[in-house]
């Protein structure tokens, strides 16, 4: 394991790659661009046109789905709070997309993009938010407290550090069962890093050399608490060395860099190099939740490079590299919008849970009167 002083996000992500661009192959008469990114599988963290396109499409799905969720919330159709990840999709998708079946994933409240990349669906998301009894939580839990634990997809207990330990637990269980080559990932806020549960989780992961990847979305605020009131170290990546973890930095609103850095971190964890700590600076482009107008975020910060919209940036990069065409981008937008509209109309007609029929267990653990979940 690399016991790490902070490793600077590699600027080694090649800007160009050899061969025909994907978009050039799929769109007629598109000007070919020469790109130099290595083909898939050649190196840990290599960023291919294929993964970038998939990531962009997933970010788009997350963004449009969350816009719909915000509208449903404002029209009173969603019970409980709605917490969104606008501006954090590039970082979120990069973790979800690098995990695979058999891995453990604990997404938090800003991880709609990571969830979709890990295999969650627009349908199941809407079912949970709208309280359909056909959803994975059977319409009985708060919207972000959803998951499929038996598939390694943990339902969130708390946004503030608790999930690091559940991922460690999942990884230790896999170790006991003799499963190898697995990774557990979670993405938390910089405020969560100050909590005791974060400390306990990453310390155990380092001691046990667990294949854990913790991604920190440093969006500069923990609700309305700014970083200078949150931690006193100059650089959060430096914390990795204190625990005995490898540390990495990613450019939080640059999709290609997020894919590259998190790809490297996931590969290192999978290869047995112990826990990996990735810190990315960015800004959430919405309030803490839809009830919050985020008026405490200074305008200069919003206008700074941190405030750039990762979705716009990803679109521009893919277009410039010839990995996406304007037509594909607008076709994808229309197709995703249509899917979201059709799915939400369908879900709104589905039945709510019937208290008379319910056993009130959160999952299929019959006979135990226990529920899982927490409150934000
Ligand atoms: C013990 C506790 N205190 C407060 C809250 C309410 N709360 C949920 S998330 C959050 C802020 C988290 O900030 P950060 O970790 O930076 O993540 P971000 O919201 O910025 O993504 C707060 C105060 C909570 N869930 N639990
Ligand atoms: Mg934060």
C-alpha cells in the first residue's frame, strides 16, 4: 500500500487518443478527432471514450431525474425532504461506474448519478420517492434511505460518516466468505469527515487493509458551515497519511479527471493495496436540500472555477474530443426526459403500502420487528 502523502491528481490523463472517435463512428460526417487515451483495460484509471460516454449519459439521467424530483417535491407529491447532487454528478458517477457486481456500494444523499451507474434505475428511484409499494423499500422508507443490501447496495443510514463502517462490515463479511477481488466504495461530504464514525471506519479499514475507497466530495459547506469552521488542516488529502491510507486528489467537476483518479483508486483497492482516500473539491449547485436556498454560499464562489457545472463541462469535453456529437447529446436529452416523464406517470398510479398487509420489516427478515433507516 502506498502510505501516502497527498498525491496530486495526475494531469497525465491524455487529452487525445489514437484511432477513430466513437462519435465519428456513430454519427455520419462527424469530423474525426485524433485522441490518445489508451484503450479500455490497458492501465488502471485509463479513460476511454466508451466509459466517458456512459458516464455522461448517466450524469444526464441523474440531473434530469433530480430536476423532476425537485418539481414533484414543490408540488407536494413527495413526502419528506429532497436532497440533490447537482454539481456533484461527475464525482458521483465516477465511483459508481468503476464498481461492479459483487462490490459493496454505499451512496449518500448527493449520489443519484453513482446510484444509476451502479445499477439502480429511474423506475426504482421514482418508486421510492413517490412511496410506491412496488419499490425496493416497498414505499415505507425515506427516499434516500433506499438500497438492495443483499446485492451489496447499502441503504443509507446517515449522510454523516456512518456508511464507512457498513461498507467495512460488508468487506469483512466477504473476506470471511473467501471472496476476493472485491471493492467497497462510499462518497461522503467533507463535514462527514469530522465525525467519529468516519474515524472509526477508516481506521479499521487501514488496520485491516480493507479494499475500501472513500471519496470525499468537498463541496465547501456542511449545510451552511463553511470549511474554515469545519477542519483546520490545510488539505484534507493529508488526513490519508495519518490513517495509513493512500491519498488522491481529483478535480471534482472534471468528469475525465474523476474517472481517471477514481479508476486508479478502485483498481489499487481491488489489487490488495488497502484503503484509498480520494478528495475532490467542488460546489453543490443547489441548497443542502430543496428546502434550503443556499443564500450563505458567496456569489464569488459560485462564479469561481469551483462553481462550474460538471455536466456542461463534460458535454463540452466530449464534444471537443469527438467522443459525442451534438445530435447524440440532444437525442439523449430528449430520450431521458421522455423516460422520466413516462415512468413518473406510471409510478403515480401504483399502490401505496397497505398498513393492514404490512409486516413492518424493512427488508425480508421476517419475524424480526426491526426497521432500518435514519433521519437527515
Ligand atoms: C448527527 C447529525 N447532525 C446533523 C445532521 C443533519 N445533516 C445531514 S447532512 C448535514 C451536512 C453534511 O455536510 P457534508 O458532510 O459536508 O455533506 P454535504 O451535505 O455537503 O454533501 C447535516 C448537518 C445529521 N443528519 N446528523
Ligand atoms: Mg459538504
